[in-house]
C-alpha cells in the first residue's frame, strides 16, 4: 500500500465526499473523489471510519484545489475520539486522523479511520 502522505495531493482537486452509513456500525465508510494533477481520478476510501468532521466553505466559482493531505496523529479530535470509545469499553487500536485542507476555500476535512485504500476510476473516454 502506498504512503498516504506521499500521494500527489498538492494541486489535486476535491471532486466529492460521500459518507456511507447504509450499514451503520458494521460498515461506516467515507469516500473522497479526487482528480490528481495528471488528470487521473480516484476514490480514496476509508472503510473503517469512526468519525468525520468537515469545516467547508462554499460559494467560490472554481475547482476545490487541495493544498495538502496527511495523517495527523496529533489531531486533538483523535485523542478525544479514542477517549470516548475507551470509556465505553472499546479501545480503538490503530485509529488515525486523515486531514485534507483545500486552497480554494480554506476548508478542512478530518476523517478518523483505521485503514484507507485507493480505487482508480477509468480515464474519460476509456473503453471498459
């Protein structure tokens, strides 16, 4: 698996965010649709999600450029979430905070999950 921090986040474009709670507690998943600087598109999936926070600003005419994304092990919200789960007898090992910040609107998305993966989308005009 690639290193999340090493992906080509700078100058990528945030296209969409989907939070899937159709099977709550069993499969809580956050999906982030990204167009990379080379034009490829992918869905970055967080299948073992335990939380998500999005402070987003809208109204800007233009793409939502990504300034950076990284694993943020020192995020205050991560410690709080771990403490809340531990208090109910369910310590969450391996939980990480994935932080995405945008340049266009100064938005911040925090995804608290154990794992992540990339699903590559076919290029426009590609024959499946």
